[in-house]
């Protein structure tokens, strides 16, 4: 299997620097080429929220793959409207556009906002510092981290940034050209930082008073990650449109954005499209995901395990001085350190626990939403061991 790593290095563009090679997954566990088991608290970056190879989803994919895979959006398919209906029932009166990734879903929202504003000469979008919205040129221009944009100048025009949770700065940035405000209800890549409730309420008010669209990026927070179906439901603040993607197919690529009924005629035939968006196969996978979330009471488990983890991590904080803060929502948890978190992540991986970082100083936990109590306890033990090793000197 060394051969595989060599092949990768020789032929795959080095935009990532992978270490382990995994050949199999089951529930919360991954297996490397030597058969070593790892407890996966990354869920493929919040994607495999129901664990690896959930049997109901594997079954739905294989069944649909032998029936009909792709026909283009020039024709109806059986699964797309059923999935759209389910997503609308979980959100608000409106309609859905299907894409394949988070960035593509966000691109669609940005286009809708510009199209909507174009009659009034409005095109500017206010985004947040430290945000992350994707790697395409428009979503990159909306991403509030200079590091990610470096070398790709000029930035696509029309985006301005304000500090997250700063309503005064946002009001100041607002002008007659503003068509929308874009934000993550909980910043993910930026450091697992939840919005303040009052901030979101104020943003909603500003949008209503100034005829500006409120757009939430729920690519990471959506589909149960925060303990509600969508994070905005946790806050009780409705956006005008929002995107989702990561967990929507449990690993089968699918993204979507959902638009309130007032704005469903902004995009007409010919104004926006996606060849692979909402194929029968992708929608079958996603329908199975939504089915499992309901049948297995996944949100309940998410909230239970969230509480156990937050309580235990607060205790761990009193034991290790390097821990500054525990923050997040549901099973999207950040352990803020007083130093770079990457070495700790490495130590945990060596112990058999896979974790992520967010920003520079935040260790990020994204376990599957159906993680068991035993697995949570195992992860906590391994994490404590990792902290002990990390703080030894
Ligand atoms: C991951 C992520 C994206 C980008 O999604 P891709 O599928 O990688 O394009 C956008 N926004 C947020 C909040 C994300 O976490």
C-alpha cells in the first residue's frame, strides 16, 4: 500500500497533505491499510453525519444506481421533488435549488441575491470576517480570511467584510448598493464560533428595514449538526435563503439552497443551472439520509451526546491550562487553545482518535450525530491522554 501513497504523490495535485490511508469505514470507525482502527470525530468534515456506510443509505444508493443514475434537469425525476418537499417541510414555505457542493450552493445564493438586487442597482454583499464560504472565485471573495485569497487577485468585486457579531459595524457598512448579508450561524472553519442571538435578531431587523436579503451558509451547520435540523431554528431567526450541503448526502455529493416563497421567481429558466444538480442517485441518497434522521431520532442523540461532551470538556478545561474555552453548538464543538492546535491533533491521531482543527488555535470535534455513549467515552479518554502528552513538557 506504500505504492498508493507514492502514486498519490506522483499524480495528484498537492492541494492537500494527507497522512493516513483509509480503506474501510463502519459507523464511527475508520480502518487503515494495516487494519488499525481509528475513532472518527471528523465525520469527513461534517459530511458523514450518520457514520460511515450506514446500511440504509448504502442500500438506497445501490438500489437507485441499478435503476436510474442521471438524466439531466431537462426531465423530471422521481426523487428530486420528494427531496425538495422534505427539505421545505423542515424549513419554511419556499423552494429548493439543487447543486453538488457547498461552494456551488453558495454561488447560487450569491447569484440570486444579485439578480434580485439588479433592478434597484443593488449588488453589494456584506460578509463576515473569519468566515468560510468555499473555494470558487465568488465564494472565495465572500470568505473573510485574506490567507485563502492570497495569490488569486483580483478578488471578485462586490463583497465587504465586517467583524462577526458586531451589529454597529454591519450597520455602518450597509448602503444603497447592499443587496444581501451572508453569514454562517456558527462559523465553522473560522474557529467554531456561534453567532450571538441578539446579533442575529438585529441583523434580521436591519435586513427587513432596508430591503436587504438575509442569507445563511448552513453548509456545515445544516442537517442536524447543531441539534436542530438547521442552526437558524436554534436561534429562531429565519433567513430569506440558506444553503446546505455537507451532511445532506452522508458522503454522496449533493448541495442545495432553499429560498423563501417571496423570492422563488427571481431565478427563471436560463438564469441558473447545474448539470449534476439533484440527480436521481444523489436525491435517493439524501432521501435515505432524511429518513434515517427521523427514524433513528438522530437529533435527540445529537443533543444528548452534545451535553455529555460539553460537560466533560468543561471539566477537562479545569485540568489543562492550555484550554482557553469550550464553545460551539450541538455536535460542532471547538476547544480553544492558547497555542496552535495542529500538534495536538497529530498526537490524538497517533492514539487512534481523528480530530480537526479550525482557525489556528481551535481543536474541532465533529463526531457522527449517531455516535454512541461508549464511543463518546472512548473519545474523551483518548483526548485526555492526548492532552497529557501534549502538555507534558
Ligand atoms: C465546507 C464549507 C463550504 C464549502 O463546501 P464545499 O462542498 O467544499 O464547496 C462552504 N461553507 C461552509 C460554511 C463550509 O463549512
